[in-house]
C-alpha cells in the first residue's frame, strides 16, 4: 500500500477589508512583525427566509520580508 503524503505547504486566501492601518514592530532579534486587522462580512438568507448578516474580525500576523512589504503598501 502506498504511503500517504501530506503537502508541506498550507495555503489560505483571505478576502476582507482592513479595519485600520497595519502595525509594524520589530522583535528583539530584529525580525519585522506586522499585524493586519481584517473584517469579513457575510450576508445570507436563513431557512426561515429572512436576511441575516454576520461580521468576523481576524488579526493576521506577517513576519520578516512579508511584514515589511505589507506595512509599506497596505493602507485603509
């Protein structure tokens, strides 16, 4: 039986709106860290036929070179 191999890279695509400008800071070892607050909004119809809305808030953390790029180019 062949051995099952799992991928070594997980990929997630997040599509939302920034709630404020990214916050860049540096760790003690000099590593750049940027936090991106995102909001996701969903509007849907319930089983009863009424319209419902829900908003999720997520904070995304970026490190090293990606943190520098996000802090430089992303703005609200």
